[in-house]
C-alpha cells in the first residue's frame, strides 16, 4: 500500500496487505528483508522514514488507532507503539528538523505530535494535540518551515503552527 525511501541511502521500504515491512536495497533488488510483521499479519497502510535518523521508521495499521515505531537495527520488535488516538490513524509524518518528533492524524479529528526521545520507554501521551472539525485524512510537516504542519479534513486544509 505504501513505499518510502530512506534519506540519502539506497534503501527503501514497503508495506501492504501482507502485514509486513520489507526493506529493499537498490543495489540488489533480487530479494528483500522483512523487518517487521504485524500481529495476526494485520495489513499495514502507510510508512514514513525519520528524516534525521534513517534507522527509524513509522508505520500504521489499517483501521487501527496505533502507530508503530521501528528501529531497523532491531528487526521484528517495535521500539514504541503510539496509541492515544481513539479511531484509526490515517497519516504520519516525521519532523524535518528533529529525530525525535512525529505527528499522527486520525479519524478521531485529532493531529497529535509526539516526543520520542525517551524510547525505548513507553510513550503514553503526545506533547501537542489539535482537534479539527472532522476526520483528519492527511498531514504534511513542512521541510522549509519546520514550525508548520498542514492537515487536511473534509473539504478543508489548515496550517498549524507547532
């Protein structure tokens, strides 16, 4: 369902209906490495690489309120699971200027910003929350203006200063 390239590397990853995160190397496309399989092989919808630290990526499960953070150096086990949303997560974006901040958005009308610097300790609560008028379907964190996050919901888009 999704594909993303690691920053400055020959590596990319994919997620899909089989519930796995697969790593590929452009120099050797004959095979891939499965670094994570979701519980009960639940389909994975999206993934995003950390823009500052290519060892970390995030993925979201279809119809799930959880976001899974992975360290590719430690396959199979999530380094963190973010679970403060009350409805399915629709998108995820890493901060362009920080290796430990990530934003998630959900059908619960929220965009949440998380501080992950305490990993691998559990991360229970986000550091910032924004409540939109409707389900938040997509988000982008500006790489040129890192104080701004854009969210899309219903027929609207809002730019949020974080």
